[in-house]
């Protein structure tokens, strides 16, 4: 899959700009605060409907305008597709896929696959369980349409049940909870099953990458932590019935505490390096290496499912990796369309054998530059 053209209208600091990407490496360079990350953000929005930086679409509208448009042309399985995301203050936000309007932005999920590696990706290694849940959810939503449906239903149920549990003293919803619990087990069990499968697969790819990056010196392992222990071949029914049991057993406790205690909304996954928790014991460099291998693992996983390589977005991360890891990333991803932001154009001079296109970004104006390498 490749991104061909992106048009931005009143998006962030862009008035009206079009950018034509190359199939290899695209380097967006320029000083700080010129609009480089804004371009990656627009690309990511056209793949997921979501910004990686804000939940408020208003932030995306260029100051003093009343709406924005992001129009993207991409080649998927040999065919050109257009995806537009629009937000007009009076009309709200919507998407169009090949000219057909979709009211729900989440409808665009899965059309395009993009993997975003930014300094924030490190939070998946270092941060709280919520960051890891979000990571795995976005990832699964891009690759599995059913998952998004299960997740939405589950989240609504948990939200309603939480309200009910808080009101339990008034005994308003007491009888409803067991009914909800049945549905929670059904959706929650499915979510846990898909998360387990995805984490197992990512783990296998990641192990391979870590070995390769570190010359067999280090070994990673990633394990899924959920409401029950499970065997590697556990199926959906297993997760559903285990959650159902937990919820029945724990009902009084949940009522007493007034919170939803059991279910995949409390999940986490642990990343180990050399059998030690990467959150607690890894050096910064090791954490970056893990993040890098996680991103590459994602890439292989998506390719395996979709039969096509996703587009890789790298925001400011090259400077965070040492020379050998930068080379590993760029050499290893020879045939992946990659869009990189950097303040330092010069550090890419030695990549002669790759198809490179450069764009200079200054105050929301994009100019492309013919590479003389
Ligand atoms: N809604 C908006 N309207 C107008 N300008 C905006 C809006 N949102 C952000 N900006 C501007 O966009 C610029 C930041 O863009 P961006 O984050 O893409 O910078 P960058 O080139 O990636 O910089 P850095 O190298 O520091 O990461 C800032 O100047 C900011 O004021
Ligand atoms: Mg930036």
C-alpha cells in the first residue's frame, strides 16, 4: 500500500497545500514548529479517524477558519482509493471513501494501514497499562473490523455498569447487572481472545527482531495479562466462560467497591528483556530498541494479515536511535513506504541506494526538492 497524494485544507497551520509522496523514503525536513508533524498527523487521521495528539477535532482547524479537509489518494491492492476526512464546525465531522459519505469516522479504520512511530511510542514500553491497551486496540481495530464492534459494545456496557454500581446503594439497577454481565462476558471474552492472539504473534516477530538488532545478545518476551490465566491454545469460549465465572463470583465485591473489577478493561501486557521487566529495568537505549522492534513486529503482522505492507510514519525518532539502529531500520525496511520528519536533512545523505524524496517545510508551505544523491 502506498500513499500518493495528500491535500490539506485549513488543517493546523496549513492553508491549502498538496504533497505528492514517493514510493520509497519521504523526508519532511525543516525547523521546529513549521508543520512537519502536522502532516503525519493528517495521514494518521485518514487511516484511523483519530489524531495521535488530541481528541478534540477543533484543535485541528486552522485558526480563524471554520473547518478543515484532509484528502488522501492511496494505492491499495493495485487500485487508487480516495479517503477524505472533513470537519465543518456547523456540520460536524464525517469521512468519505471513494466519494461515498460515511457518518462514522471509525468506518475508515482498516481501509489504510499506517504504523506511527513517534517519541510517544516509547510510552508503550515505559507508560501505564492504559497506554498499552490503547496501542493494542488501535492496532487490532486496523486489522480486524469485528474487534472494533466488540470493543464499542463492551465499553458501553462497562460504562453503564459502572454508573449502576456507583448507584447501587440506591438499589436502582441491582437486577440489571447480571443481565449486563452476560453480555460483558461475551464481548469481553472475545476481546481478550483477540488480544491474546495478537500479542502472541507480535511477540514472535519481536523476539526475532530483538535477536537480530542485538546480534543475539538480548532476548525479549511479551506476555498478555488479563482477568484469568490461560493456555496458549485457549479459544474464545474459554475466555467468555472464564469471565462469566469471575463476574458471578465477584458480583458482591464489585457492588461493595462500586467499580467494574473484572474484565479486559483492566488488561495489560508485559514486555520483558532478558527476563526482566522493561518498564523497570531497561536502559533508555534498550527501551528504544524494544519500541523499534515492536513497530517492526507490527509491520510484519499487518503485512501478514493484509497481504500488503503498511505505510510507516516516523516522527522525530531517528535522532533518538544510534547510528547502527537507524541503519537497521532503514535497511530492513527497504520496500516499505516511509515518511520521516527531521530537523536535520544532512543525516540522510548516505542513503544513496534508496529511493528518496525530500520536502522542505516552512511555516505551513511545502516545497519538494529534487535529490542530487
Ligand atoms: N489549529 C492550528 N491553527 C494554526 N496553526 C496551528 C494549529 N495547530 C498547530 N498549529 C501550529 O503548527 C505548528 C506546529 O506544527 P508541528 O507540530 O507540525 O511542528 P514540527 O514541524 O513537527 O515541529 P518540531 O520539529 O518542533 O516537532 C506550530 O507553529 C503551531 O502553532
Ligand atoms: Mg514535530
